[in-house]
C-alpha cells in the first residue's frame, strides 16, 4: 500500500507512476484519496478541539462546586454532555472516512521502479540476457504430455476424475522427480543462506491483504468459506506474513527465508494451448525465496536473488532467458519484476518458471513490517520474493529437452536426488 505521505506530497509523480503501470483513472483515484485525507484531517481537528473543550469543562466543574457556583457547575455539566455527544458523532464520522480511505488505498497498485520499461503487454518486456544451448531434437520428438503417458509419469485423466482439470497425479519416477527437484531447490537455497520454513497452506484474509493478493486477486484464490480461509497461491503469502506487525532491528536484515509448498490457483479464464499438460495448473509445487531488507540494500538483494535463480536453471542445463517486465505487465504489488523463462524444445516456445520481484515498501506498509535503524528511527522495510523454482514447466522442459531414443536423461545436478539418471 502506498503511504498517504507519498501520495499527498508527490501527487504528480504518483499519478505518472500509476499511468506507467496502466492503472485505470489514476488521476481521479489519487484525487479521491487526497480529498478523503483532507476530510479526515478536518474531522480529526474538530474532534480534538471538541475533546479538549470537553476536558476543560469537566475539570472546571469541581472548582465551580467548591466555589459555591452550583448553577455554573450544572451548566458546565450540560455543556460537557453535549460535547461528549458531539465527539461521539465526530468519532463515528472519522471512522467512516478512515474506512473508505483505507479501501481506496488498498485498490491502488504499487508504483513501478524507474528501471521498469514503458509498455502495456508481455510483448513490451525487455530481454536482459539469455543462457544455455537450445537443444536439437529428433523430428519425432513429442511434447511432455505424450512423454508423461509413454513413461507412465503423470496421469492427467485420473486427476480430472479426482478433482478436475489442472490437478495432475504424479506416478512412479514422475513423483520421484517432483520430490527430487523440491529437495534440490531447498538444499540450494539453504546453501545460499536461506532459513527453511514449512508454512500453513491456508491463510486468513489479513494475510492476503498484507501481501497484496487481496483485494486484487480475490477471484484467483480458492476460499474455504466455512472458515473464511484462503488456499495459498504461493508460499510468499504465509512466509512474508511472518513479519506482519513486527519491528526488526537493522542488524537482523536482510532476513532470508525459503519454503516449499503446494500452490493453489483458480486461473479463471485460462484456455487453449497455454493450459495443455503442465503448462498451467490449479495445483502445483514450488520453492519460494523471500527477503526482508532495508531500502538501501534491497536492490542488491534483488540482484542476488536473480543470480540464485539463474544458477538453478544453469545447473538444470536448461536454455533460459531473463525478462525485465514492462509497466503494464508487472503485478499489482510489485515495483520491479524479472521473469525467468526456459525453452520448451518440443513445444517450440518459452515457458515462464520464475518471477523475482522487489515490492519495496508497498507490502511492508500493508503488513506494518518495520525496522529500527542505527539511530533508533523506525522505518518501513522492503520485501522481495522469487520462485526458486516452480516445478510444472521446469518438469515439462526437462522431459521434452532431454528426450532420446533410449529414454529421458536426468541432469547431473539432480541425479543423486532422484536415485536414477534415466527415465525409460
């Protein structure tokens, strides 16, 4: 959430930033917030003056009684009662204005970092760099959904019977490969200094609001209505919320955490080739890395997180590219995002496998996640996270790119985790 101070003191810059993110009616949204803030300040001032006068009169009653001025004391009592009633009305009005103001603030996205390029859609994203070698497959190479069926690795039809489309069942070496990749990613994160967390898979609404999934992505989340709990779309939500309403010491930063979790996304409106096989699922596995940092160091943290993810895809021997997302393609809460894509040789297309983002103080303001610096001043933290990595499209690319007449080769980095070097 943007701070009121930022909006009121930097109106034009905020509007310009929101327009770069293609936020609809940015100017009106900012003006509404500024107007509400002025109303809030006016009512707060009137309430403060009212309470001060009420307290002054209340204190005078005893002195008037002692001086034998009973009529004046009774008149002061009547006035005090009137001020209390008026204060109650003003307090209720203030609560109403603050509730509307908070709701308006929650609906405004984060401002894009100055490094974010102009653009509206994914076609406008900038390729930062590429790595790896594009594989040359035989003419009879097939996509991963055919390989999964051939080697009995994943059963999409049983998943449909049990839950519905987008809930595959992994079998045999397919299940072992999932577990191997999860352990490999977690071990790599631990070596890089991340503390492993095992989070809940359900969160309350306050957690969703804290990281910005609510109200922006409410339609994309599964809701357990009886308990008003949401299935997590990513481990980012519970892990980052560990720091909700927490004041850290500067020496504790950066805090580095990682977590494996299943992720649940409704993905409403998804259709066509993008949802075939493992390309887009309602439930999938992912390892997430999260950092809480100071504003001065968060840019370096972002670079370190990008390097960590790049190291993973290199060890998996996958061709990849890193994209710097344009203003119209970054998420609601992000200030700057870098996407990783790996090349799917059989599908002949790039598949997104990770997003690494710096949210700067946006999430921290919602979470009230703060730290005390060396001078004892309390400041908002910066929050960052990244997929390290999401499994479905990684598995799709591994199966497709490594298919041979003898079977599917497993990258050396995960062979010891799998217990086999070939699927055949």
